[in-house]
C-alpha cells in the first residue's frame, strides 16, 4: 500500500531510540508510553512516566514488534500500536467501543487491532496517520494477521490532536476499513480483512 513518502518500519529494539525521541522525555498521553490498553488502570496508573517507559521498552526488547514507526528522512514522526488483540487485553474490555465481536475473538492471535496513534507536532495533518495505517496493514499481513479492527472517533472535529489517539474515522474509511458495529456513540468498530 502507498504510504505518501513516509518510511514505515516495525518497532524493533534498534528503533527504540527513535521512539524515545518521538515521545519525548515525559512520554505521550500523560506518560502512558502505550501501556493504556495493556493493563488495568490500577496497575498502569502508578507506573505513568518512567515506570511505563521501562515497561514498554522491555516489551519492545522481548518482541514481537508492538507496532510501527513512521520516519520522514531520519526523523521519527509517528507511531501506531498495531498487533494481536490478545496483547492489549484492556482494548477487549466489554465496556469499550472496541469490544470484540463473536466472529473475531480476542484470543485468536490472527485477529489484530490498530489501537492508538501518536504523531509528532509539526507533522500532524500531513498524512502521517494514513501512512502509519497503510504500513501497519502491510506489517499485519506479513505477520499472518487475518483481520485488523479499530475503534476510531467519528467526531474528529470536536477533539484535540491528542484526543484522537485512536485515530479519525475518515482515515480508516479512506484506507478501506468498513464499520462492523457501533457499540458506543461516536466510536464505530471498523474492520479491514487481510
């Protein structure tokens, strides 16, 4: 799939410094370091900041890659967490818009999720999210995924860039995702079959 000139690579240990540079010293989303969907709040919140960074670095070093990075030249400009639903148990919580449907269980490692994005300031609105999604689908396909689900926001004009960490519905639609359910207002569950 075309990715509009950005280079998309899986987040392997050698790319960890690029992720740290992208996220900055505090980490995105109030120090989450992409642990939001990996553990319940009571375990995650005490780790925010340095503890979350260490935990996510350990996850990256252990593999498999938990997502993809976008580069503009040598500068990391975006991140997409994409991988098996089983690796992000909180995303499968029955109270979420992203609750799995009966035809795509969270236990099946071929059922993936595109769960959160981060784009560097100065690169937002320049196609990085679309490039990440396209490259993420290529990564999912090469990794043996059967499908990728997402639960983007459909009211993207009413949210800040940070609030769109799940991605805007319009980008998913343009990439070929289709709505398969709406379990919460404003948050369609969308799917791409590989």
